[in-house]
């Protein structure tokens, strides 16, 4: 009742006009019969006609007992009727009634005495088919048992989505007694639950009549206020027998275990995806700094907000390192990556910088022991053991570093350095699962980093050897002005075996040599040095070019299956000619003033080391001002273009015979040498001069 005494709640309006029938009375089909003091029928409802078979015209005015009661029960009925009228006490029970069709039916009766305003006495009989009553009683009892004993939380909300009832299972699920929730909405009862989706879903069910299954809700309840739980909520609209909307029925199943298992599975999936991503992204080259950057890029932001990759400086130099308990660790910073953490980035060591960390620092402990160091929740006093300096500790505190993890970079049993991880924006501390993931990333990256540092050391050695073997020739020798370039291959591959030489000979003559040893690395560089030395010694004998290549071929054949191409030329300024012999090398280009540049048509020959094939000498005119361009295949060969097309491009760049030779070398390298070319380049350019 409202405050005014009306049978509706505050804010609700009473129904105006006719209202559709609804409720249990209609399901029961309750019949109403009124008898006067003599037992005659004076009122007869339509439900009575349906229950007993007699129309109102047939029943009104008739003695009820004689119309509906079997003869053997007549005296009993008359006595019961008299008792109700004389005492005023009602009577209830089941009684066999004769239907108009002659059959007998058990009918539930509720009989009571009525008085009108004149004091006249009447008897009211309310009747329903007993089988219908029993069926409804059983259904109600069954429903009550199901609701009270169900392990699933069940509740009924009215049309304003306020609790009407809740079963014991729901009380256990959310810890709220049924009495404390009646008349309140879900957000009012459970303020720490993400109830907006549940309530909006209930409104849709109420409005459309379409049921909703597995509406997901996550939050905390009085049953367990410290932990998040998850529930699967299903809803359907409640209607009575004639379709009047009563509210929404709600079922709640606690799916916290499945929810947490799903979170763990999703976390495991992300970890596997991160490891797969790391396998694809880390170690794409053999460049040490780039490999370290790739590791930092993979770690941020999936694993950490700040990541730094530092190697022990001795390891970078190719030496093994072992730290004693009181020794300072000397690191070379290779990479650092931060996600929206400017102060933390400023506190990190810049890539390329040497940094010293005392024995009390956590990263020092990590590389000394070869074990991860985890500080799940960083306190202010921990920052001094994480940062390199007090100033850096202040920056880390300002950045909001709240969790720290350092894992060693270990490859082939040697600790190379550490992967240093911090969290600032990610609110979760590093967990043991994060430690396992970081160790897996570090282990995979460490192998790539180790490969890169050994390759870098080997490449530096080979490059140093190769550069030491290349000539340092004067710009003018005999009758030639000479310029040259050597361009190592890209940093992702090993040093090749390309070489060139300019050898002064007697009589103002000059020998020009360009060659390419197949293979790479120190072995190729060493073979190149031996062939260059042999070529220089044979050239001093003033041999015919073809004869000289025959000697080189025999020497190469004895160099452990070495193969090399070589172009050998001897320029004579007095005869104004140049003699060539070719061992499988690309043809040289000749530039003559007033004429288009050309590739000399020389017999190609076979590479040195093949053996059994004679070489030939070709003589070509070379007037003062004419130029020769000798080169190795790294200048013109690519994987994307035909060789003829690249040679045409070379000739198109030789369009100015007056261009200084140094500028010409730079132009050819700039225009022809591709950044991704995996071969080194030797380039030798000579311009004929009048004899001295």
C-alpha cells in the first residue's frame, strides 16, 4: 500500500478502464454460485456453466442439490448447506458433482455465508475442478523446491527491475540475504559489480520478450570482497497465463573458475604469441646493435613499459667475463625502449655508452649469478639498487616504476649481459609467469646476440685483413691517372674476396688488376691476399697477360679448391695501347672523348682454379684522355634486375670524359651499389696520360 492507502507502489498509477483477466483464478477457472436460503440458485457465473455444463437459464431458480448432486449424497449436502447458513462457518473440501452430461467430477468447494443489506442470508460457493487444483498445487510445490534447492542463483525482478525474490543459492553466491534486496535494484544491492550490462540486458528482455543467455558480469560482492568473480547471467520475461508481463526471471551461475582459466589461457596465448613474434623479429640480421633493439622492441609494451639491453663490455670485445662478489660490472648499453615513460628513458644508459654498476646493483647481481632478479613491488629504497646513480633513482621514482625484473642473457654457457625490465603504466607487478616469459625471450635473443657479436668480431678481423692487403697506390703512375674504391658488403653478410691492384712496371708501363675470390670471410680475404702477392710477383717478370693468368690458374688450383675471377691489363703509354687477359670476369668499360662509352669485347675465359683451359690476350687502343673502368660484380649485379640492364646503366653514367676520376668513383658507387647488396665492390678507374 502507498502512503495514501492505495494498493499500488509509489510512483505507479492505478489501472484505468478495463483490465485483462490474469492470475491463478483464471488458470483454475473458478466458478461462482450463489444460493438463497432455500438452496435455489440465484447467481450463476460463466465459469460455473463451463464447470457443470448447465447454462444460466437452465440453472437459475433450480435447487442446487437436486441439479448437481447424486441422490446418495443429497442428504449430506443438505446438512452441510444448513450448517453453513445456521453457523456462518464456511466449509471446504472436495465433493463428487454430477455434470450435465451425466458424468461425475470431483470438484473443490469453498462455501461461505453471505448477508445482504436487508439481512437476507445467502450461500456463496466457489468451485474448481479438483484435478486442475491438484496439478497447480504440485506445480507450485515443485517450483518452490526447484527454486529453494537449485545450486543456480535465481531471482525475480519486477517491471521496474527491483528484486521481488531470491533463492538461497543466490544468497550464497553474492552474500546478500534475500530480505536485504527486496525492492532494490541490482546496482543498489551490488555496487561493486559491473551491473550496467546486466541491467540494460534486463530492460531489453522486459521490452522485447526475447530471452538473453550468458550475459557476462565481473565484479566483487560481499561474499568475497577482495577478489574479482565472474558470473554468467541469463534472463527471460515472466508472463502470466494470459500474457500480462510480471517482470524478469534471472538465473546466475558462478563461472569464476572458467573466467580465471580463460584469463590464464589468454595470458598463455599472449606469451606464446610473443615468443613466436620474438622468433620472427629477433635476429633478422647479424648486426649486434640491431639485434639488441629488436629484443627491446619485442619486450615493450607486451611485457614491460621500459626495456634495456646491456652487454658486458668485455663480452662485446670478444673476451669472457666473470665477476667476483665485490667487482663492478662494466656494461655497454646497446638498446633501450620505453612506452610513454620519459623520465625512465632519461634514467637509462644511452645506447653506445659505457656504464659501471656497483656490486650492490641488482643488474650486477643478475649477471654475476646468471639468475633472474625480481622485485615484484618496488619500494623507494629499492630504486637506489636499480638505478646507476642517485639522479637516475630520482627519475625512476618520478616515472612511477613499481615493478622490476632483470634476466641474464646467457648463450652457450656464458652470461653476455642482461635484459632489464620495468613497469610504470602497467598496474600489475611482474609475476613468476612473467619471469618465465622473460627468460625465454632472453634465451632466444642471447643466441642471436652471441652469433652477432662473434660475427661482428670475425667480420672486423676479415675487414682489417682485407684492407691491409689492398694497395695504396699514387694517383698518377707511369702513363695513367688512377682512382679506386673498395666498398665492403652490407653489415649483415661477411667480407668478400674482391681486390684490385695498380702495379708500376718498367718502361712507364702499368699493370691494372681486378679480381674476386668466390666465398667470404677470413678465408676469402686470405686467398685474395695470396693471389694479389702472386700477381704482383709475376707482373714484375713482364709476362704476357695470358701467360700470367696461366700461372695464377695453377697457383689457385693449389689453394684448397679456391675459385676466383680476374681481369689483368698492361698499359703501355708509348704504344698507346692496353693488353688484356680475362679469367671469367666482367668486361671493362672504355670511355673515349667524342664517342659513346663501351664495354670491351674480350674473350671471357674461365675462372682461376678451374684449370685446363688456355687464356688469350687482346690488345686495345688507349689514347691520352681515354679512360678504363674495371670493377667487380658487386657494383652491377642485383637480384631484381637483369645484368644487361645494369651494364647499360653503368655505361649511361660514363657520359662525361672530363669528370674527375674521384668524382666518377663516388658517382658509380652512389648510383649503382644497392644498400641491400650482399657483395663487396672493388672499383678501379684509370685515364691515359701522355708519356713523360
